[in-house]
């Protein structure tokens, strides 16, 4: 095998193959180096780590992509091994015939293949993006949609701002509101001091949205607490009976201790 003719044929083929990039060429040179070390025998056992080290390819994904594309374009025949203890087999294709002048027919064939692959890629992209709207064919619809989307976003944003906005009441407002609901002023003071101390949080965690609703709940709970406390006091009073401590009421202070 004349390696000079082979490399000449390789570069002749690469010059008209517009789908290859420097990474493909670097990987092929690494393959050629291993092939040279094995005295140009086919097939040869290859090591991915060694090829990546020689070709300076840092990504395994890039390595697999390039070696697959070299095989698809008839530079090599790649037989991957799925056994971690056994290397993959690779056969270098003969490129000596590319040293001859390349005819226009061959150039058209290679160029047509490249164009077909590009068309297939474009069709695939169109299939993937078939749900997207084209800006060129329906600009009016797109403008309408964008305006509607902006309106919806603005309305939602204003709604969120209005919902999340909370203005802390003054003590006078709280006192007047409690008095309107026929609740003592000291309850308003307790309510205001409690929520002022915890940053106006419900349950110590959730931000308050409506202080009047919280005040009404406070009034309801205050009335329940008053009823329960008065009921407990009455029950204790009712249970008391005369002389229940069994203490002698008649005492003689003339007796010595």
C-alpha cells in the first residue's frame, strides 16, 4: 500500500466534500497513524481514548459523531464493540483512485449527496417546528397575537400586583373599625400590637392581604374566648360550698400551742 497515494487521495476527496470540518480530518489523521503502526492491515482494533488523545478531541459525543460520519461517507468501515474489554474494529477504505483527475460527474454526485443531506435536515427541522408560526407569511396574525399576549401579560401582572400589594393600617383606622363593630377598644389595641410585632403575617408565615378580614376573625375569636372564660368562672363559683375546706371556725386562743 502506497501511503503517499492514499493521503493524496484522501485530501483530493476532502477538497470536494463540503460536509467535513477540521475535527473529521484530525480524527482521520489519528486513525491513519494507528493504521500505520499496524502496517496498514485491515481491519485494526482501535481504542477510543487513544484516538481522542491523538486527534485532540475532548468530547466523546463529538468523537462518536465524527467517526460515524466518516463511516457514512466511505472513508472508513466502523464496527463498534459493545464489550468494554474488547476494542472496536475499523477498516480504512482505499482512496488511491482519488489521485486520478476527478470528473465533473463525480463532483456533481458528491455535491448532490451533500445537498440532499442538507434538504433532509431542513425538512426535519420543519417537521419539528411545524407548530411554530412563521413571521413571513402571517405578519398580521402574529402582530395581533403578540398584542393580545402583551395585554394578557399586562393584565395578569397588574392583577398580581394588586393582589400582592398590602397597605398596613394605622392604629386609628383599626380602633375606629373595631368600634364600628361594637368591639372594645382594647381588643383593637391587642390586634394591632400582635400583627405589628410579627410583620403583619397570618399564622406567622403568610403575608396578610386584607387586614379588615383578619380583624373580623379576631373579633369572633375574642367573643368565643370571653364566653368560654366566663363559663369556666361560673362553674368554679357554683362548685364552691360553705366549709368545703373543712377548717374549724371556732378557735380557743387561750390554749397553748
